[in-house]
């Protein structure tokens, strides 16, 4: 059994930011706190992104606290650039991230106010846990009648291999989803596919105005409101809309980004709508987003009736020992940085409070 003050679960932007602030307050990596990451290498979810997502095309990447990312080649894959940056960051601050470690469950330790963290590499007890597991490992696949009958290929953004795959070249491709990833996939696939079809549940909203700091705060506030109500968080892009770049404008004019309503079912060779209309398809790409990876927290019963975890800042309302960073309103690179700092400030107060409450040991008892 390993005893520490804090366990950080996840070493993406949120986890590394939290670890940085823990270290900055005087806690020692590997002794006072530990960072557990199930990924095979540094880079968080970025290491799994498709090769055509170059660093120059990354939207809104903010540096980790205390160390800027400079001199990166915008033409290199973001997986390489950010993976190397995160690796350098871990070394620079001696964060001693342990990987690969799968966290299986977090539960009350049954005494002393500590939490028990069960993992594939042994167990830890901690006075607080920062959950920074993100969403990448939980892709959302909508259930549609006929999915098991479809004779073509079905892929999710989490498996997207890039447009030059035989899943897309000279194929009839249906892309499902109204977010940024769906648009990026369509723009790439349209150059090699025989046909593309864009399908969304709701009409997409394109944003032609500049997205300033005030608009960003308003968007985050809307996501935060859902979290305060104990509802599952939505992505910030669902609030902000899609940016109308010159490339997007040309794609709309050419018909590549002509939106079609969601189909009712899959058939053996395509998709079909409720009115009886059909479209052939060889491949369906589900760019339908992700859900928070929080099942390992289930023993703590943190979920509200609405399905989400209600937060007070970053702290779970139902258990003040648990903080969620990179969840809901902090699910962005800059949001994760700020949330990591806030979580550590709250945890330090908790640790100090518990230290004051601990009974003193008299010399006679030693």
C-alpha cells in the first residue's frame, strides 16, 4: 500500500497542470503526491490524434503553466509536437509520472478520511484525488437501428486514421456529427472520396464574428451552469458554434458542407431517412464526440439524478476530497490550467484543516 497526500489520475493538460501547482506549493512528486497515467507515453490524448492534424491546425492550444511551447514546426503532426512538449515538461519539473497504470476504482478507504485508489500497479491511499482523465477513452457511439446490418465500415473519430485510408479513398462516406472534428474530417475526406454526405442531429451554427475573451467566458459559463445543476456537461463548441474560416466558406459553397438531417436507420448498403429516402454508403464516420471518463469514481456515488457530477468550483459537491479538472467548463487547455491551480488551492486548505484536526501525540505515548 502506497500512502500519499494526493493522487492525480491522468497526465494530460489537466493532470500536468495540477501536478505543477502541487509541486509549486511544496509537495514532493513521488513522495507527497503521485501522477498515474494509463497512456503508454507522454502527450495525453494528443498522442492518439490523426497524423493530418498538424500543429498549425490545432485550435486554441495553450501552454502548460511555467513552460512555454516555442519554436514548434506548424507542419508537424500535433501528436508529435505536443507529445514531445509534455515529455519535456514532465522532465523539467521532475513530475515522475507513472505509466502505464490503469486506475480501476476510487473508494473510501474506510477510516481516517482517506481514499483508496485501486490500480493495475497496486493500490494507493490519499487524502485527496484530482481526477484528470478527460474524455478520449470514452467515444460516444449513438445507437441507430440497423447498425449491425450495415455491410460497410464504421469508424469513430477516436479511430480516425487520416483521409488516405482505404476506408475513404474512392468511397462513399457519411460523416455524422456537428462539431469541429466532423468539419475537419469532411474537408480532408472530400478530396479523396467518391462522395461525402454530412449528417447532423441539429442544424450547425457557424460563427463569422471573432471569438474574443468575453464571448469565451460566456460560453464557459453556460457549460458551467449544467455542471452546477448536476447534468452531464456539454462541449464548449456546442455553445460557441463553428468558426467560419475561408476554407469552411469555400466548402459550403462547393456543397461539401451541405448539411443533411440525421437518418433514421442504417441499411446493408447505406442510410435511410424516415420519409423513405436513401443514400448509399461504404463508410460511416461517427464524429459524435466523447463522454467524461469517470466510471472509476462510481463507488463514491458522486453522480446526481441528472447523470452528471455537481461541482463547486472543481470540487465534487458530494465529496470534498475529490476534484475534477478538465471536466465540463474546464475541458479546454486554458480551462484545465486554471482549474488545476484552483483545485490545488482548495486541496491545500483541506490538508491544512485536517492537520489542525489531527490529535497531538504526547511524548509519553511514544
